[in-house]
C-alpha cells in the first residue's frame, strides 16, 4: 500500500501524521509512505530525521478578506496545487492523509482532481479554514472533538477518531520511561510539574514564569521542569541567575512520551496533541491557550476539558506571577489533583490511532 501524508507548520499538525505512519508500519510490512510539506514549517526538520521521503510544495494561509496579499497567497497556493499534482502522479498513492496546516489544501485538492481517496484529520474543537475548505473534496473527515462535526456540513463522511497521539503515549517502552526518570533527576517522593508552552515556546508567558520560578523553592517535594523553547532558553536563563534546586530549565524535550508518565501537573498551551496525550495518561493541567492562533481555537479546545473538570483555564490576558503560582498551588492539592486526573482520563481516546487507521483503510477500499 502507498500513502502520502501532508500537514505542516506546527507539531500539532505533523506529529499526529507520524503517529499514524508508525502504526500503519506495524500493520503493513510493505507500506510505502511519502510526506509533502513546505519549507517554512517544522515538518522539514522533523520528517527528514525519519525514514520517509519528503518533498515540498508552495502553500500559504488563505485570507478571508480581498486584498493584494490575498491574491498573492491564492497564486502561491495554486502553484502548490500543480506541484502536488506532479508529485501524486509520480508516486501514485492509494490514499492521501492530510492533518492540517496550509499545505493540506493544495495536496488534498490535487488528490481530489486525480480521483485519489483521501482523509482529512482535524485535531481542534474549532477547525481551521484549510480543513473546512477541504471537507467537500475529501473522502472523509476525522475529528477529535464530537461537536466539531457541525463545521463540516459539506463533508461526505465525518467520523470521531480522536488524536493519534493519545495512542502513542500509551505505548512507550517501560525502559525509556525509567530512563527519563533518571535523565530528569526525579526523586521517588517528588511530584512533577512540567511547564511546556508548545514546540516553539512563548516569550510572553516565559517572562511571567521566570518571575515565578524562585517561589518553587518553598516546595522541595515538587520537581519542576520548565521547557523554554530553543530560541527563548538563553533569555530565560539569564533572567533567573539562581534557580531553586528542584527546578530545571530545558530548551526542548525530544523524548516527551517517555517523560509524560511521570508528570502530575502540566502547565501548557492547549494544542490538540498536548490535550490528547494528557487525557490518555490522566494528567492534570493548567491550560494557557495561545491568543495568537486562528479563531482562538486553543481556548475552544481547553473549554472542552475544563467543562469535564479535567483542566483549569488561565487566559494569558489574566496571567500574572501571583495568578499563575496560586493556580499551581491550588491544583497541586491532593484532592484537586486526584479529581482532575480521573476526569482527564475519562476524556481521552486511547484507541484513536486505530480508529483513524480503520477509516483510512475503509476509504481506500
């Protein structure tokens, strides 16, 4: 079987595609997979580390208003469409799987023109414009939140699958989990707080967090791991010259699935993959949705967990040194932590990758 994956920009679009790819490899020894991305997003650096052929096409975010910029974007997307058609004609895949980001649109439109079955996967509660435009030209749309179906009225088929990352974090090698405990110096009697503001980090939230870090000295039974993002690490490190012994600054974590089983409380953005992972593992969270994303979709994601008692919401506009530390102390209370973990696990879809795989195979047949 041949499959083409496409999705780009952020890890939230890329890693779910790769989770499905890894699962499909376990089901088909003869699987041939390819990936189409762009040169602007994270996909080029991530996918090129793997054993999967990678090609790029042009793509850009479509504008809702008419302007010179919108026309330029449309022309760029049109060039990407013809580039994608050439790649699909060369590879002749049985199915195309798109996981969001600008690049998904030209590739899915090209697959439709060539009569190649396709599946578009949506990770957010409020879908982006790209996936909504693809809905009428794809064989099926897979969603991660049940009420997202209302945005895909023109789709031929919509199925709730969940996020494939939920399945992958449950299949980590126990030896890797033990190694992570040693790598991050987690003591047996410590509760772990992981602060992770997405694959790119957040300068604005990091500034507040840098002021909070010294306060963790009052809780030596907590192990605090603050992932700054590569480009923010030096600035944060220089602003906090003396860290408490129980706090570590980390530029980026590449073995996140191995670390997550140790985490009691996550302070994070509300990207769909992050929420899928913590729900599957039953991790309590304080969510600080990014206000800079399209249609405020991260807050929409967070609200779904908050409504179930699985997370606490702290908007960036309300974020201060005092509000953040108070929220952490409140959620780290024994009863609050226990109740939130139970609620998070009930929200999860641990079989998400299998559901998505079955849908892909069904449209291919």
